[in-house]
C-alpha cells in the first residue's frame, strides 16, 4: 500500500439561508464597525470553522457586529446577500465566492457604496476588489501530484478538477500539470479521464469516476483529485470496484474524513493549509479597511499569497 503522506503547504453545515446570522460584539454601540462574511457553502468542512474563527476574532478586535451568510453554491443568491449586507451598513465584507466572475458585479456595487471587499481564498475578478488573500494554490496542486507519484509513477491517470467557477481549480490544475506534463510527454503517464467537478461535490466526483472506470475497463492506476471532497468521491467509486487501497488518490484540506481515509489506507495525500494563518489575516485586513486605516505591509490593492513551502515572492505584490 502507498505510503500515507501529509504535506504542509501553507503558513502563510449547510444552514438555512433565509436569515443572516448576526453576531453582536459584547460592547455593541450605535455607529460601531460592522463587517460581513459571505460564504459560498458550508459543505466542505473548513468553511464553517473559518466562519467561527473570523466571527470570534472580529468581535475580540472590537467589531460591533458580524453579519454572516452562506449562499449554498448559488452565485445569484450570494450577490443579493452581499447587496443586503451593504444595505445593513457593513463597512467591509470578506467573500468566499461561488463564482469568481459573477461575484465581481456585487463587489463593484459594494465598492461604489464605499464598502471594502476582500476576496478570501478564491479570486474575484473585479478591479474594485480591496484585497485578495489566499494560499499558494499552484503549490497545492504540485504537492497533490507529487504525493500521488509517490504511490505510482506510471500508467493510466485520471484527473479531477475543482469547480469550474472557482479560479483555484485552475491554479491547482496548473500546479498538478507542472509535475505531470513531463511524464505525459515521455509516455510514462496517459491521462484516461479529465473532468472538473461542479461545486467540488463529492457525490458528483463519485459519479464521474464511476464513469471513468467503466470507460477504461477499470484500468485506472491513479486519481489526481483537487481536494478532499472530490478525492473521497473517487475513493467511493474505486471501493465499489474493489480498487480502494490499490489506487493512489490525492486531495487538500486535511478534512477529518480524508485523514481517516489516509489512516485506513484508501487515501494517499492531503495537502494541509493552515486556516489559522489565513482567517486572522483576513479579519485584520477587513477591520483596517473598514476603519480607513492603512494595511500593515501592503497597500489596499496588494495581493497576498501565503505559503511556507516555497518562496512566493514573484507572486507577492508589494506596496
Ligand atoms: C479551496 C479548497 C476547498 C474547495 C472546496 C477551494 O477554493 O481552496 O480548500 O476544498 O474550494 O470548498
């Protein structure tokens, strides 16, 4: 069986949508600083943890309140939720976009109303974005591919990309191909299936890999999946064909389920990204921008990529 591998890649519940969660600061006063949190979904484990952390940190740092909404992967709903937050008087919004293109419309409108928007983890394509903070997603993809190659170096590989509306899906794929392309070119690896998975859905990934297995008479030697949910979907399809533990599978996030699967031997590599570094930075940026304060170490248009594994200097725009 392939060696279980955790890779450290970064320093750096779905609930009803109707009513926004609103957390009040202990000393809420009229006219205090309110910020907004707009999440794409809470299906993937990390996001609810980041929500809790950000709310706690913002209140601790003196915010008078935090308005939080989740869009259940619906880009139109997310835009109207952002619009409502602006109407409620938030001064900055941290956004995990469902669709990096579509969210640009809401960001443009919010910024016309003087509200600073911070793209969190996922890029939003708007020149009115106040800040973008993320991990080194290309490095994540590279580590995923390297982790799979630790198990199998040649043969038929299947690729599972992330959500086509999430820019991270393309960055992660770019990193994977940096590792895989030379091996494809020299004939060691043949790509026998390649699909991006709507909403990074585990269920959809399972169906996709089932179809890939059928199309290839089960001859798939490795699955380079882009995160833990898509990877675990692949494990489900492989297990049904008696191939779990035989085929290396990758992911990222180190979710509890993926870590359990690594311990069990059905999952090969999950790339760890420490949200304890990303979430506090985002709150710090949001509160500074909400109060019109300069950002420490970067301008309000800086892009921050946080990564310990390699020097991301070439991708870090200094003030
Ligand atoms: C994040 C991943 C996450 C995925 C699905 C991506 O944008 O970078 O950490 O697994 O979204 O939520």
